[in-house]
């Protein structure tokens, strides 16, 4: 499998065209945020890959070198139509505290989630393994082994879930079950406190907690504050009844604006709201954010009208997808509208720790982590089906995927290995092309 060889000029124009589709309007509205985003993307091939899901799906669906543009091995009517993460790479994993108060290590960041072919998640993750392996100077053979380990772990976990394994045989990654860097992340999360988060963002004034000035906070004018609070009222209507047990929890104490400048949120307006929380104690206050949801890159390559028509707007799509893919999701998770745009609402969690690849260098340890990511991916795919409470995927995804892989067991791992090497090389070359475009002032709008 290989992509067509494109000269730098041709590929550069292709990259710019995809960027215009993905970022054009936001870039025009906030060029400064995108200068920051693009400088972060310029730092490494992996950072570039993280920020270019739109380019990935363009290549995946438009390149004749990839086989059938909309089909391919292991894809049928059902496995082409499951809930997927949409931006599954090796750094989109971390910790969260679920609705039952348990610290869990699993997939995170569902901004790109949608319904599509399950193999698209696996291929995006496999290519990210190749990029990480290359950056750590692993050989092609070692990278092939890592991708194979990921594929085998995914396949084994899917099969276990499809054949009715008991929950204690496929437990989530918790403080009791995780090992290695996953356990380290969970322990780091456990050492964090809500008070520490609040101390970094707020202060006590006149016996009440308020947001502190500076640190990226933007004071709102009266009209904007009114609109944000109206959007907050709409958000409350999207929460499950179990989240509304104590009405005082949602008493608003303060509101500030923020501006997203991360790789994934450049140019997107957002707001933080300080709430009373589950008790009158000041250390139990809660910070939630309202962020404009974006169009997922994968949705531009899915033509199913039923899928498109299922969601009210992108905020609704993000929340419904996360609730489907993530067991016991954040109880503060909801959606609303602001200025006609769909918004995602969730807690600024004090217990979120991302998987840090910086110190994971030993090949055996890398292999252990990659296997765990395969199991986590399988668990995520199996959660979002006829048992999720949503009608969009009305069948058992784990059984459908298990049956599809069983039809060609021997080809499954090699498919991902081949793709990982091929697209990893493409992403490294694209990164250099992008850096040259950026530093020479060839990205329109900047």
C-alpha cells in the first residue's frame, strides 16, 4: 500500500486547500490564535499529525492508492456505521473521574467523535504509533511489532466482549487494575485536588469565591454575560435527572471569557462558569466551561443523511457521542446554543491527567502501553451500540466487529502495520512541507 508521490509544491497546495476547508472561517476570525496553533504544530511531525485530522481523512477517502475509497477490508453495512472517536491518536488517552466517583484511564477528548467505519480509528492510532516510534528512534521492525501488539490486543478484547465475557474479565483501567504508565497517570490524578484547581483559577473576595483576573481570563461586558447565562439555562435542560439532585449546585457565582489557543481549539470562543457545587463549602465549588463545538473532520467524508440528521448541532453531537462512547461520563456534561452555534459544556476537571509519552522510552514499557491502548479502544467501540441508549447504532458493535475480523484474522494486523508505516512517512514529509509553507508566509490569512 502506498500513496501517490506528490512533489512538494503540489502537496503544499493540497494541504492548504484542506486547511481552508477545516480552519478557514475560524482563522479569518482569529489569526493570532492560529499563529500559536501552527507554531505548536510545527514543533514535530506528531504535533502536526495531531492538528490535521482533516488532512488525514482527506487522504484516507480520496486517495485511490488506498483501495476502495469508502470501503475496504473489514467494513460492511454495520462495521462502516459505528460510533468512532474520530481523532484517535496515542496522546488522546488519560484519566477522568466517572459519575460513580472512580478514577478511570481511558480514551478522552471526544470533540471529533462521529459515526463511521471502525477501522478509521484504528488506522489513525496505528499511524500515531509509527510517528512516536520514529521519534524515539525505534527501527521499522520495532514499530511493526508495536502496531501488531496494538492490533492483537484490540482483537482479543473485542472477541472477549463479543462472546459474553463477564465484566470482571475485562475490567476498566483503574487504580486496582492498571499497570505501568497508566497506573502512574491514575496516581498522579489521585494526588490532584479540587482545591488545587480552584486555587489556580479563583480567589476569595468578600467571603465568596470569584475568578481571579489574568491567566487567560477575559472580563465580559453585560450583554455577553447575559447571553452566556441564558445559554447556561438552556444547558441545564440537557442534563440527566441524576445530575440535578441538589438544585443549589448550579447557582452561578461568576462568569469569565476565555480564548482557545490549543492545537485543537484555536479560534473557538469559550467561557468558564463558577458554580456552587455539591455543598456550601468553598472548596467544593465547580468550574464548568462552555465551548463552541466544531464540525468533526470525519463528518465531511460521511454522506449518510440519517447520521447528519440525528444531531441538533455540533454541541449536541459531541455530547451524545461522548455519552455513547464513554461509560459513566462526566455528570456535568451537556450542550447548549450561543449566538446560533452549538456549544459543548463540561466540567474543568481537577482529576484529568493525559498520558505522557515523554518518559516512556523502554521498548518493553512502550509495548505494554500500546497493548493497553488497544484494549481501551476495543472497550470504547463496544460501549457505543444498542446498549448505549441511542438509536443511531441499533446493533452490538463488538459482535459486528468480531465477525468482520474473524473473516480474515491473518490480514488484520498486517493491514494496520502497512498503513502505519505508509502514513507515518507521509505525515513526516507533510510536516516538513507545512513548516516551509508557514515560515515562508504562504498560509493565507496569516
